[in-house]
């Protein structure tokens, strides 16, 4: 049987007619991803800890002619995530796309890192991603249709020079392997699960005047000689969500300007 021309010679990057959900959508990479999903045709539920902080994200989505649903949600709460997914399904329709971008970052020397600081970061960056995937899959699995992308980091592949963040690095490595594990568990049930691992990105955190010298060093250490714009992380994410990536699951896609090639 010959392959169809559409499958052989084209790829569908559109998300038209689908409903998506983005955690950590208030700013930075999560916001850029929510906008990119809307630009590709999806209606998007935007989740963040502070619902009021989602105004700009929602305005951008609506400006693209798509429907936005702002939801206040703590990703460390299984009940809150379940309720959020139920609201998405009742207000927007069947959830088929999800991006888990919520996360926190901080630094401390390993020998002085308080247990509470370690645990809080793992609660948000690892357990929060797992609970998000779980809530999303519970509605996707019965329909045997869905694509999930988890935001990891190149810090899960390398140890960043000059940064004391053993908890952050190890948590992002956990997200990448969690993604692979879920991908193989759900592969025969219609859900693809992939990860995106950004390099240094010009988010609001990295644009603060007090970290200007550090940001210049990040750019100098990257082969492309600059940090990424959040929109440059959003494009590869939309690819992984789309049917153009229909044979991709369990991928940890590095989007790092060549950093990990050094």
C-alpha cells in the first residue's frame, strides 16, 4: 500500500479546532507558548497560581481571535488540578493538548541548601508536573487522543557553570525521565508525551537589572551568542503538540542555541 501524499510530502503544524491547557501561563515561556498555541488555532486555558496575573496572556490570546480561559491553580494540589481540567472541559470542550510549564528556580550552595528549599522546588517542578500530567491524562486516555509537553531544561542535561542549583538541575533531569516513562506507558493508548529543554532564555527573571552581568555571561557561553526569546521556545513546543510530530514521543528536545554541543 502506497503512502498518501499528505503523509509523505506534508506536515500539519496546525492546532485548529483543539483545546489546550498551559500551566505557568502568566509570563515568560508559559505565556509565549499559550500565545503560540492560539496562533496555531487552539483555544487555550491558562493556569497560574495567581489568576490576576494572567490578564496579559488572556488579552493576547483573544487578540488572536481565539478563546482564553484564565484559571487560578496550584499545581501541587491534585484536587485543584482535577477541578481545573473539569472546568476546561465544561467551558472550552475536550482537552487534547497540554503544556506543563509551571516551575520555580532559586539557588543555594549544596552544603547549605535547606531541606525546605529543596522540597518546595521538587514539589512544584517535579510533583507538580506529574500531577498535571495525571489530571490531563485522566480525560485524554478514555478518548485515546492527546499530546502533552513538559518544560524541562538543558540544566537537566548539564550542570551550569557558576550556578549553585543542584536541586533545580536534578529536578529538571527528573522531568525529562518522567516524560520518557509516561510516554512509553501511554504510547499504545493514544497519548504522546514529550519534553522541551530550553537553554538560557530572556524571561523577565533574566532581564532584571541586577542580573545583567550574569545574562551577558549566559549569552557569551552560548554558541549562538545570545539568549533565546520565549517565542523561540514556543515554536518547537507547538511542533511537538501538532500532528507534524505524530511519530515523536518520549523526546527531550534541547532548544539551547547549541549550548550542549560545547
